């Protein structure tokens, strides 16, 4: 055995709890012990022996041994406190003592800073004190003292325990900045010098990097700062982020130039992101745009040993200096030009001329000409202009880039930019390039170039006419033959932007009308020959898809006949349809169920099938029953066929009897000969009900039969189109076919294809095409476009409502009875036991007491046989019909994303269910009377949070006192005498805090005591109290006739 996940919890007086998982022959069991000293005074385990209270099982013994071994190992180990732990204790203690001592040392210390700036670096010097200031001569030692809480003496008037709290609040941000910068410096110093902090250099000044300069001035905003410049002159300035007041002076310098100067008192500092100016009163922090504009100018004016804060510019260079420099800084500086007219230096403007010529269908040439005043040149010639010409280099570069975007230089035929043999480049120039060239200069076209035209997309009109089960379409494109339309759409499908006619003209394909026609042709597989004829047919079920596509093409002119309009209008306005609800069902149907019925009727009216895919518990069955009842009330009713899983056959029969007793229903079940006889005499019935398996076996018996409706329930049973069941279902001849399922797609999109292949063969094309165009692109490549296209196709034919969407329409909880039927072996066992009890009751007239207790025991035995004969007969080798029904229900619930509570009165039944769930690969929690209080709380809390979807609970252990609102589905495996107790169990999920609709399913075996208990409950609401109260048997109020009635089939 393997013990894992062992945890120990201390209780009191030397007692403790131990819990672990014990693996035995591949099966995991949960074991727990209550330890006192070294002995186990209590124990529990999830194994069979643990549940039977036969002493400590082997799993608990293994856990006890593992616990003792762990304790022995722990007791023999010597533990010493590590140096790191001691250092932690010492450092935290010193800091706390320093903080306390500094609080008692009176006034806090002030930290002062002064800045020394020259043309190479900026240094900070620090002083500290209260009344008298002391210069910090070693910043690294100071930082270490603050970090360690060291007591330092600076002189008679200043000695204190160093800590951040020892400094005044307005000094603390500056102190933290200093400590961070110093520590960063010391880390680098240690790395390169391979020494330790204790041997670090003496630092009187803190040199600022550009990054730390930005941080320092940000910190100092709103404060005063002492600055000493490179001349040794000091000033006190206020640090501010307002815009600097800067003046640039421009004066005449002799006859051949000008002098540009700035104030020599101005200090310029360059940070990582910002530029700073300091005059006699302020230090200005410029914003990023200002910094970018002024940096180059002021850096050149002030940096270097030769900086004189003034420069000379020759008259010949003044146009460029004016255009590139003065105009750039003028937004942030005052340009004082005195009597000098700066506009006189404004350079000649760059002008461009573009001449386009065509030398053939795909051969174009451009002659570009640039000019400054009287000087003209071609950019391809690399012309050297006189120095007196002030060239707009960025402007010329932009024009050069534009030319190379659309043309190639220096082809063999010409030294001019040209396009040779590239049709797409010609089209791009005509549609996009010309307008761009116009933005840069004058544009001229030769006569041959003017013949190159871009025509608008052709005008498209589509006529649609409804003819029986078909739609006839006529597509007309003005001025284009059917052959040209085919070629044009082929170019469009290749994502070409144009189609070129034989005369050289281009047709612009950027049009949503063409998009619509192209999608119609591609999505609905219109043949080339049909398109060339411009007239073709489509199945009527394409009506809504066609309407949606063509209406997106706003440039398309649509002509639709009245029948087609009626189909589209009717499918889009189901809720407003005129289909009447059968009078007998109208009062009990909810609003969304009426809509579902009208949806089914609308599809039938227009000749379509569909999938009713409402969430579990929303009443798909009654919506179909409403359809069938309405059909019966017509003048010429016809028989319909319902195919469902075997576990639901009798459920359908019972639901029809309950809600539409006027419908004559025939359940086609039993042995082969019996089914053959039933089908042979089925004339006159309104509804036949059979299972998928029996339909597969009886497929030959259905040949030649025609049905009004074919309804398949749990339609995922035909998800594999190649199975015999799917083939049998699709082989039925029915005027209209519908499918019911809560999970239209479980694993693969091919399941959806198979359902539509049953409903309307060909609707989703062949499977090969469906796989290529939809399944692989959606599943493998995650193509959004393919997904949207599929939604557009199938959307009108699937109706799915979730509980959360129709919650206002629903009651607090939906209760459903799910029936199952015995097989031959199980029925024989039940019949024998029921016969024996019936004889005893017939012979017990007038006797009470002990006989009543025995009768109750035998009633319980019958109920156990209904659940599973294994509960009474260990050597039973058959199956349990109800267990199969339950597993199907659980699997559907889990696949639908529900969390489930499954209740049974018999804990041994829960064990059988749990073994079956393991085989199905389903995970679950189980709560019985043997579950400890702690484990019970843990499981309940975990069920609220984790992904485990199923909780098996026994009536006695979990029928009350639990809050399990994470569940929205409740299954009662066996009916309970006490209806109130059953409702209490349901209320574990259906209670305050529940935000979802709760679906309650009662599993009943057809024709047994279980079904009769339900009937008796309806007639005697207090049956539970009449039989059992607080565990005491009481049959006094239940008559002998009532008991005999429970045994009727």
C-alpha cells in the first residue's frame, strides 16, 4: 500500500488528527485517524470495511504506521537556527530600537542639498543638521548608517540614531533618492572592483546621470535649490515646470553675415528625457516637445570649452539656418531680430511637376521636374545646384520616396521612372498614386495616358421567384456577358482589386454587390454553366441565407416575388405567426414554449426541417406534443413517428397520455414478433414511439410506410452518419423531419452535418465538401469567416434557448418524471416478489403490528429490485434498466455543463452507481452516513468551487442541512415515501443563493410499485407521514386496498 498526501492537525491535550490517501491495488481510499499519544482512538475509511464498522481496516493501519514512522524521524532530528535567521532577528531588532530611540531624541534632522554644475557633469553635495549644518563627507557611510540604524556623532550639536524616521518628512523623499542612487552605484562598484561594501570608496559628491537627473529635478519641483555654476558663482533658484522665458538675439554682423546669441547667464542641463534651463531666479523643467525642439540649438550654443553663447552665420547659409533652425525654435523662444528683416532670408519654395505618359497597355513613364525659383532639375539626375540655392532636402526625399513607391528607375528603355509589364502596378497608380502625386505638385497626362480608364463596378440586379420547393434566380450585370461575369467573379475570388477588359479599361471590383454575388456563387456551389446562363435554381431552404447575402450588397437591385417574400417574412416573424395553439394545451404552455411550437409549425408550413435544441428541462417534449395534437385536429390527420433512446420510450408515452390524451399512441417495443404485430396493426394510431435500437432492427418493417412527422429525440444518437442507427433513421419516409437535442454538437462538427443530412439531405452539401469548407477551417484553423458562414446557413433551422435566457418564463423549479422499463430477467424477479407480497396482503386482513413491519420490509425489497436487483440478489447477472437511464441522464447533464446532485435512499445503490461512473470516466463526490463531519464540509465547499460535476448523496446523510446551490440539476434515483423529505433534498440546490433554474428528475420504473407510489402521492399528499415518521413505521392510516394498489401493474 502507498500512503500519500498525509496532513496532520493539532487538536487539544496532545490529541491530533491525521488524514491521507491510501492506494491499494490501484484504487485510492481516503483514510483518517484521531490520535492520542501514539494510539488511534477513532478512525474512518472510504473502503467497504470502513463503511461496515468492522474494526480498523488495513488502510487505516497503514496510515497509523506511516504516521508513527514520521514522528520517529522528526523526534530524532537536531534543528539549529541558521545564520540567515539570526541575521534577520538582529536587523529587525536594531531597526525597531533605532526607530524608538530616534523618536525620543527630540527634533528631527533636516537634509539639505546643493548642486555644482559645469559643462561636463553635475554633482550634488549634502548637508544635515537641526540648527547648525554639517557637511556629509562620506555618502556611502551615511547610507549604510541609515540602513542599519547606527548611532553617529557629527559634532557637539548633532548625534543621533540613523533611520528614515529620524529625518523631517519633507527630507525623507530626498533621503530615499540618495540611498537608492548610492546603493546602485555601490553594486556596480563591487561588481567591477571585486570588493565589498565595507571597502567602498569615500564619496563626498553624488554625480548625477541623465536618468537620475530627471528623477532629482522631479523630486525638487516646488522647492528651492542652491546652484553653483562653472565660474564658482552661487544662486538660489526655485525649481518649476512652467515654460522657460528664453530670448534668442539675431543681429547683423558686418555686411556678410549675422550674429546669433543667448544670455551668458543661462545654464542648460540635459537629462534623459527632459531639458532644463536655469537663470538667476528659476530652474525650468521643459516638457518633452519643448525639450526636443530646443535641445540641439542650446546644446551647441553652450557645450564645449569653446562655447561662447554666440555663433556667426554667413548670408549664404542664412536661408537654411532660418528654415531649419530659427523656425523650429521660434515656437518656444522669443526671436529678437531688432531691425534685421528675417523674412528676407526665406528660401525659394520647392515646386514639383509630374508628366505621365503611356507607351503601351502596361508600359508607363514618368517625367518628374523639381524647381527652386529659376533653377529646375530632375531628381533622377542627382543634380548639383549652386550653393546659393537653399534646397528642401526633406521635401525632395519625400518626393523621391513617392516616385519609387509606384515606379522603377533606370529601365533599359529609359532613364526615367517607368512601369514595364506590371498590370497591377498600373492599376495601383491609376487608383491611388495619381492623387498622391497631386498633393506634391502639378500633374499632366499625355493623350495615350488619358485612355487608361477605371470603370465603376457593373450594376447588378437579381430577380428571385419561388417555384414549389425551389427558388429561381436571374442575375443581370449591365454591359457584361455571362462569360465575362464568370471571369470577373473568378478574379474577385482571387482577391484581385480589378478586372481588365479587352479594350484595356479596368473595372474596379471594390463593391459589396460583387461581394454578395461572389459569396452566393461560392457558398451555394452555383455552376459555371448556370452562371453564364445567368439563370439558375436553388433549394427553397436557401431562402433566408440568400436574402441575408443579397441585402448586404447595397448596390444590388433586388426583384422578389410575393411567395419568396412571404417565406422570408414568415421565418423572421415566428412569434407573430397566425398558427393557433391547441385549446387544451394553451393554458399550460409557457410563452417560450408557444414560440417553440410556432417555430416548428412555421418550418413545416414552408417545407423545412429543424433542430429544437433548447436547454435540458425547458420542455422540448411538450412543444412537440403540441405540434402533434394540432396535426390531429386537422381534417386529414396522419401517423407520426417518434424515435428516442430506449430509456425514454415510456417517458414519451406517459407525456403524451398526460398532456394530449386524445392522441392515440402506440409504443413499438417488446420481442421481435410482438413489434411486427404492433406495426402491422398500427393503422388508426396518431403516434408511434420506438427506440433507435429497435428501429435499426425493424427497418424492413417500416419500408413502404409514410409518416406525417418524424421526430428524433436525443438526436446526438445519429451523430455518426455511418452507423446502422443513423442509416435506419434517415431511411424513414416522412413528410417533415425534426430533431430534439440539448447538445447539437458534442465533439465534432460532423455530428451537425449528420443531423442536417437527416433533416434536409444536401443542406450542408456532401460531407467531403462540408469538411473542406467548414469543419477543417473552423476546428483546425480557427477561421472566423467560416464559422460566421456556417452560422448564417444553419441559424434559421436551429432554435436554442438557455434557462438563463427564459428564466422569467420559468417556475422556480422544473420537475420531470423519467420512465424506464424492465428487461425480461429483471421483470421476472420483480413479478415473483410482488406476487408473494400480494398473497400475504390478501391473507393479512385484520392483522397489524409485526405483519405491518414485514410488509414494509417487503415493499422496500420491491423498491430495491426496481433500482437494481443486485441490492437483493448478489448473484444476479442481469442489468438494471433504471441504472442505464440514470447514466444516460447524467452524461447528458455533464455534457450540457450542468452540476448534478444525485440522491438515493440506498447507500449500497450509490456504491453501484459510483462503480459504473468510474467505468464511464466520470468524476464525482459521494456523501454517506460514514462520511466524517470534516470531510463533509470539505466536499461541500469544494463542490461550490471546482469542476467536479456530480455529487452522490444518501437521503439520511445529505437530505437536509447542506447548501449546494452550485448544482442546477437534481436526480432522485428512487421515489421516497416522504414527499416532504424528497423536496427537502431538492432544496439543497433550490434555495436562496441559487441563480440558475433547477431541473428535478424523478426516475421511475414503468409498471411497478414506483409508478403507483407517484399516483398514490397525488391522491394522498401526506403519504410519507402516514407510513414513516422519524424512522417509526406507521401503516395504520394506509388501507389494505392502498397497499394492494401499489402492486398493480
